[in-house]
């Protein structure tokens, strides 16, 4: 079986994206079983190589079919468009436009099954908006580009995977938003993601909402019975190994111990806390529900240190590792790309 091809978007060219990419690919990520294809600006990557002092050659290509996958070399689908004198660490609509074009091209390649996963370096929301692309971030942009109406956030660390029913809303609003259909769809998205990546019969733990998962009605107002139990029953009827509702104060320990492959958290802090206890540099944000696997670093553009070569590549290495692990193993990339790099034009 061929190694998966992972498209790595360069992100905002004024940020640390180019630096963490070249440092990762010249270091720990070089040992991963995959074929990297950076989607960005080759000259900017060359500048990052010089800044970071790494041993890495940049090979500009115009299509996936031109990639050579040689050791010590990184193939870059060179879309250009980044001025040679673009300063690091400064907000730029030019960099925002570039970040948009990079993710757009990578999404096109994924839709054509020329790449098996997408890993994104950070973009800057202000720069994206300044370029005329009004999206809160990568997740919403990817959902729009792929025509996906609903996605889920999955955080993955080496010992724990957590998918969220709700994320960035207040706790009272989260409880109100949780309903059987949303819980069921979240479980199914998580199950499909793990199954596609080669996890046989994923074991899924579903958290309760209240302390002790309501303890048979002792806590709360019957939220578990009304909102969670029907969803679990529905997926189990289709053969999904989902257990719950389970108390959140013990289920994450059990997952880390190896009892479960995935935990379904009901709200933001219920799921984020345990992952971040394992280490902020170990967590990777994965958008689930898209027609392609997408992982991302867990940090921003870091304008304060961009261009210094000091950016830590650990999160990029972990994001790439997760992309490799989750990439569908049934896909065999075809390297006859119809998407090409044409200077500053969008591929």
C-alpha cells in the first residue's frame, strides 16, 4: 500500500508557517511514512530554510505528477504571489490572499483524490478578512469550499481522541443545543473517521452532560435520557460500538488506559481539558465531517517571533503524524493532476 500524500498549506506567509513546515520536514516529520506536498510559495519556503538553518531542498512543481518525493527534498506546489520583500510579523492582505489560495488549491486536490489529507499551517484571521475573505478561520473556510453543512471538532493527542458535540458557545447554550440528532451525527462522524483510517471496530465512549452522567436522574433534569440515550441507541442499532452515557470524571482515564478509541464530549471544556492536560504541544485540531481529513497545528501565526527561526515545530510534527494516521488507507493517489500552479493564479 502506498504512503499517503499529505498537502501541507503554508498558511500566512508573514507568520511562522513556513518556518515550522521546513523545520518539521527537515527533522522529526521526515521519519513519518508519508509523502509531503507543500502548497504555497517556493521562494518563501527557501527563505524559511535559510532562516532556520536546516538542510532541506525545495523543489517547485506545477502539479502533483511532477513531485519526486526524494529524501532531503520537499516538493512545493508553487502558487507564487508572495512578494520577495514581504516582511515577517506584519499584517498583510497579500499574505491573507495567499493563505486563502493555498487552502483553496489543497482542497481542490483533496476533492480530486490526488492527496489523502490536508495539514494546515496557521493563517491570520485579520489578514484573511483584509483580503476580502470573511471567514472566522480554516474550519468555516473548508466547510464552505467543500459544501459541508456541519462539521465536528476532534482533538487528538498520542493517548486520547475527543470529538465534541458543541464547541465555542456558553455552557447554558451548549446544554440547550445538545439534542439526539446532533449527538448521533457527532458519534457517526467520529466512527467514520476512525474506521476510514484503519481502526477496526472503533470503541466509542459517550459522555453524559451532568455529574456522574446524571446518576439515574439524581442530577440534572433528565438530560441524559432525553438528549444522549436515544442517539446511542440509534448508532448501536447500526452496529457502532458506542457506550454511555458515561461519567466524564472517569471516562478520560479509561480512554487513556486503552479502553476506548474515541470519547464524545458534550461541550468545549469537558473535552478540551483532558487533552490539554496531556500537553499543549501534543494536541492537534482535526476537522471531522469534511470529505477530506484535515489536521492543524494548535497555535497561531506568532507574528512576534516570525522570521527569527525560533518557532517550535512540535505541533506541526504532531499534526502531520495525525494526518498520516487518519488518512484513508483505501485511497491510492493518482498523480495526473488537473490542478496546476500558474504563477500567482489560483490552482
